[in-house]
């Protein structure tokens, strides 16, 4: 019966005879081999270990290998609950180590497959460094890892952020097993993490095109399920999202989510797209749905933590964050989430410097002939999830020369202390400070903001003896208070519209009102290049014509520009960007007519880690003040620590 491959019939006959002859070694042996033949390899190995003397060496090695392989397969299956998800992997590792100890005691060399199988188990346990070390040791020792284990090696190398090593490993795995549907997707992500969108996007798009779509007919209860097509489509969508094609990805995923609203992974993917587009509340809704559908969906809960943090609801995010960290300490995405959590909640600091030189003017410039500004700002870690203590110290100065002023340097040096509060839709800051020369007395500033929804936000500021008041006015002993109101509209990550109204009240009785509207509109999105169109209009008026500082009775401006943002280099949370901004516009001043005002700015941005950013830039412009054109060359630099 075994020779005819009638495994179940043979097993039934063997069991009947064993019931009456339990000590029969030949029947016991046939029972174990038959169990192995029908796929019950773990059970076969346990029975073999109970009576190893009745098996030959070759049979024993085969049963050991098959039984351990079955334990490894079980370690990949969906666990009953999160607490037990790694039990099978731990059991498989324990079985492997016991087998190795047994071989060592008997002086039997370890079979090559044992080391390869162990790579899969270690990957499942999240011990990625051990996987990488063992892989290199095996390769260097002339024992190339076979294709069935290379997928686990590639996955561990990606977890260790070594995509340049992972990509060729995954290519070898695909050559060894071209039918494995997961390997091309892993390779696609490896290419993405290498910033090779030119390789990743065609690869993943090809997977989608090569796999049959799910046909749907009117009135049909269900279509023909093709989960490989689904995997390829959703992974291709996320690759496009990382490549800045968010509207296109949204158009791909929303119809799928409408077809399968109870699919937790789809809801999570859609939530990620909404979060990338700046729609935090919409994203949170999708992540919450996904977590309800599948309480063990790790990405959905990471999304909840990220969006709740962005919405300033740390009290709600903390239990989810702590649970993920306790249960998935080795998961790369969980570690990244924890890093962002610490960055958002920890110390915040900024060190900055700026300055410039103006030439060819007649002394009317509110920036003087030369100007400098530098300072440092700091904020404590969050206190009670909502509060921070603030401190700031800064110094500004400008040299003024001309008939209107007596000449010399106007200096403002200020130290401030403050308190900030932020929860959900509302945030506010209070700062109190004093200038070193005591001009203007105690300075007090209150800032407040209200987020209406994902698109609209309001902001306001009231400041006595404002720090940004004209240094030219200060040279004459004049300070100013500021009342400001603004509204921001962000329909998506591609469009930003800001409106601001300001009222300056100077000590000399001059009231100055200014209105401005600024638009930032994306016109081109590519994986490493963003191009934005810029436009702004503004107008102002002053109540005094005899002020000893630049104060047009009426003025207005309109400006158009373009900004090129090139991601020159990136490796995970480190990057180097270059930005070039070109703009030109018309500036009109009452009694002086209209003049064209060009400007140019070039800057670098280095991010060394999450929340560690250095930026610096040069700017050139030819502004006009009281009909006199100047040429300005300036610089600025800042280092930011924290969000």
C-alpha cells in the first residue's frame, strides 16, 4: 500500500496492528515514515525521537530535517493572539538547538540545512543581526545559502537598514524561486530604500500587470479572488506614494477600499495615504477602522500613534504606543514610531543666525547698510502631555547711515521666558521678556492657534514691544506693539494658502496696517524633485508721513516665483536637499511709482537624524525703498533639534 502511495490506507492498517502488537519495531518504523509521507512531519519526528534505535542514520537525518522544517513553517502562520505569536518560532529554535547539542554529543557533523533553517527562525524572532552575521559566515566559508532561506536573509538586512546588501540577496532568491510571490515585492522595497525608484517602480508595476485582476460582474456575490494581484497592487501604490504621487495613489486605493471595506490592510493603506496628504483626522478614522477589524494589525496601530501625536492627543496615543513597544520591540516600524515619539515629546531647540549687506541705496532701507541676527531657543520636554517651558535669547543689530538718521548702530538684545500649551485643536504660547537697554519696557507676547479641521486653521498674535519691530524705528527710540490675525488653508500637501492681517502701533503715534496673501502650489512631483509655483500679494498703509523710519503712506506688491526642491541624497531618516527659489514682482509705493523687484535664494538642508536638521542659504534681491533701488546679499543658517 505504501508502494502504491496509498498513505492513509497503509496508516490505518499499521495502526490496527500496532494496537495488538505495540512493541513491533517494524510497524512502529512504518508508522513514523508514513506520517512523514502524508505531511505530519512534526508528529513523525516526535515519535522517532521516542524510539530512535529502530531507524537508520539516513532515515533519522531525514526525519530530523523534515520535522524541524515543519516547525519553521508553523512559526510563520497567523498566531491565535499576539502574546503567542512567537511561541512556534521559539519552539523551533529550541528544537534546532537541542538537535545541534545531540549531534555534538554523538560527534555527528551538522547537516548544512540546519544552519540555513536557523536563519529563517532567527529572522522570525527579530534577531536580525545574528541572521546577517551567520549569512556572511556561511558565504565566506564556502557554504552558499540556498534560495529558500535567502528571503529571510534579505528581510533581516532590510530591517538592519542595509538595502545595498539586501537587494542582491533578494535577486538571488528570486532566481532560485521565481514562483514565490513575496520575493519581488521585497526586492521592490529594497530598491526603494536604496532610492532607486527607477528600478522599484517598473518592477512593482510589472507585478501588477502580470497578475490577473479580480473580475467583478453585476449581481455577483463575489469575484474571482487573486490575492497576489492585491498584494502587488497595494505595494505598488505605496511605492508611488513614497515617490510623491499621492493623488494617483489615492485614486488607486479608494476604489479598492470601497469594494472591500472590511479589509483591515486596505483601510491601513488608505489611512497612510491620507496622513501623507496632511489629512490627519481622516487618516485617524481609517486607522481606527483597521484596528477594529483586526486588533493585531501593527501598521494600523502605528498609524494611530503617529496621527494622534500630530493631532496633539498624546494621552490617547500613549497606551497604544506602550503596548506596541512591549509586544514588538524588535519590529523596525515600531522602533521608528518610538523614535518619532521621543523626538516629538522631548527637548526642542533652535540655534540661528542671519545677516546681510545692502548697497547702492540712499539710506531708506529698513534693514540698514548691514544687519545681523542670531539667537537660541529652547523648550523643555512635554509636561503632563500638554505643557512646555520656553526660553529664548536673541540679538539683532543694523547699521544705518543717511540724512534721516544720525547714523550708528541700532541694537536689540532680548531674553525671554515663556510657557506653551497644546492639546488637540488648540495651542497657545505666552512669552515675557526684556531688552538689555530696557527700551520699550517689558515685552509680552501671546500666540494662539485653532485647527478647524484638516484643511483650515486660524492663528492670532498680540505682542507688546514686539521683537520683530523695525530696527530703524528703534534707532530713534521708537518701539511698536503688534496685533496679528491669520488664516491658513491646506487642502492637500500640494497647496497652501495663507492670509495675514497685521496692525502695528508705534510709540510715535503711527499706526501701520498690512495685508498679505501667499499661495504655494505644487506643479511637479517626482521621487527626487518637487517644483512649486509661488504667488503673493500684499498692501500696507501708514498713518504718519513724517516717521523717522521707512513707513510708506500706501504701498502694494505682487510677486510670482518658482521653487525647485531637489532631494540629492537620502538614506532612511538622513538626507541632503538643495532648494533654489526664483521670484520677481512689482512693488508700488505712493509718490514713487512702481518698480520690478527680483530675488534669488539658494539653500542646503542636511538632516542627520529624525529631528536633527541643519539648513543654510544665500539670498540676493534688488528691493526699492522710497524710489531708491538697493542690492541686497544675505545669508541665514539654523540648526533645529526636535520637531
